[in-house]
C-alpha cells in the first residue's frame, strides 16, 4: 500500500523544513525499491499550498504546490506543516485552520516542523498536549497558548497522533560546527554539505518537472551555482544530466532555453 504524505507550505516558508522531511520519505521509498524489491512506492509525497503553483520560500528559492490545500479531503496518511518566517502571516488563516482541524480527524499522523506548531496551536489541536517549537518562538507560544504543555528544551515531542519538532542549530545545542557535523552525520546518515546538495537537487528536479525556467535560472534559484555544477550534481544524484531529466519528466514536454549541460 502506498501512503500519501503531504507537506503544507506557504510563502516565506523555511526551505529546509519542507525538503528535509520529504526527502526522508522519498529516500525510504527508493531504498525499499532498491533493497527490498518493493513493487510500489511506500510513500507518495506532495506539497500543498495556499494555491496551486509556484511560490517563494524565505531563501528566495521557489517551491511548487501540487494542489491547493482545500482540494485535499480524505486520503492522506501523514500531514506535515512546515515553519518559517511566513508563519507570522498565515498561522491564523481561518480557512486553513478549518481544513487542518478536519484533517486532524482523518490522518494517521499530524506533524509540525519548527514554527509550524503555531498552526496546530491556533487550531486548538495542542490544548493540554505536550509540544515544542523553535527555541526562538517558545516565549511567544507560551504567551499566546498557555494551555499548551510546552517543552522548550526538547527537540521532538509526540503526543498521541500529533508530533511537533523544534528548530535546531549548532549554536543552540552548544556544539562546535565540527562536532555538529559529526552528530548530524551519525543521526542523518550523510554530512550536512551532502544533505544540502541533495536538498538543492531535489528542488531542481521539481522545477525541471514543473516549470519552463531555463537551466541557468534553475541553478541560480536552487543555489547549485553554474549549469556545469548542476550537471555534476545531477549526474552524481540522479544518473542523468538536467536536460535529459527535463525531457523525460516535464509534464508539459518543454525543454529549457539555457545551455544544455
């Protein structure tokens, strides 16, 4: 059975909050296919937005929402809500909060990443529950939602079917960058640099599939640098160059207008 995993995102969202968790599910599906010979994907992932189409994350990079949140009703296994500076603008969005409350009664797992917990708190889903959030927002959450059993020094909290997680930096956990890299590699299974490159490649893949931007623009937007750098990253991660990937997977069958690495 393929389980549907959706990430709710919005303008000025934190890119890593979106791509990091989705990459975990995507890699798990690939590993099961490659190593357990699974005949179907374990997870099908998608990004939901305030409306369909492209929007900008806080970094300036562009994300693409497969569907508007209101188009999705029953059928999700896991709903994730990303954090970011855009939380301030959207966490009290009435139609969105109504939709989140409905989904809470349908999904098997409901989770927030970083300040995404404010959507859950505002929707009334954290009343009387243990929860955490980004360390820089803990005082605000405690002030706005005193009924939440806030655990500011905890990185991850599960209370029933609801999961919340905190924002973590090397400075916050009192680590040197070198020690942080060691711990990150042990826990995640790859170095911070490789994880960052992987996230950028995944973002570039989505843009190649969904947009008609030329290759140089995509390499600029994703932080991959030049088209040659993007080509090398794609060959390592995907096995084919970006131009070939677009020819195969762009739903509109368009090719970029930039140089073809």
